[in-house]
């Protein structure tokens, strides 16, 4: 049995944790600091709930609270924000521009995955996108965009997760 699923819990960020961190980063960028009330207002949640979640981020070393009760990113927290932002952009570009997923769905899917993708995978996906952007890959991009995925024949889509539904 594959135990990779257990590694999910070892990820430094949960989905909500990533949103808290990104919000602290955004507010800190605007004001120079982020207060619990600012973060709660931005995320549209209660201050007590926000305070509880922020304690978890402090415990993980992603943010710290200074003597004025302002929350600031640690270097580790900033590196996680930068990775999440990069992952979001790479995934959004891949889904929208390469796979042709609608803007809204691409945004939703990239948001769900941005905090989970490793730096290694992110870098490899960036390299792949750069390759696809080259003149050499022009024919491949045309073929990819012209594919009609609603009508597959069994010879061509055995690896498709929807293979049983293809007619």
C-alpha cells in the first residue's frame, strides 16, 4: 500500500493556512503590519476564529507576533508565500492557456493545489511551459487545442480517466 497520502499532513501549509499567510502578506504590504482584526475582516471571518488560526501559523514558524500585537511574516513564511504565488501562477497558466480550462475553473483548481505542489514540481512545470511556448512546440500546441475530448475512440484514450465513458 502506498503511504504517500500520509505526507499530506506533513505539508507546512493547509489550504486555509495558505490563505491566512497570503492575507498577512497582502496587508503587511499595504500597511507595514497586520492585526488580527484586519486579517479577520479581509477573510470575512470572526476575530476569535482568526486568532486561533494565527496561533497555529506562529507555532509553525510562518509568522510572528511583535510587541505591538502585529503579525509579520518570518523568512520561512515569506518563502512559503512566494512558492504559493508562483505555484498559483504556473498552475493557472497551465490549466487556462495549455489545457484550455475556463478562467473560473482554472482559478478554482489552481487555488486548490497551489499550497500542495513542491518547488521541484513547480520548477519542472515552468520548464515545460517554457518549452511549449517555443516555436518548436507550435505544432503540438495546435494539435492539443484542436483535440475534441468529448469524442474519443478507445485506441487513443486508454489513459484517460474517463475512458469508460468514451464512445
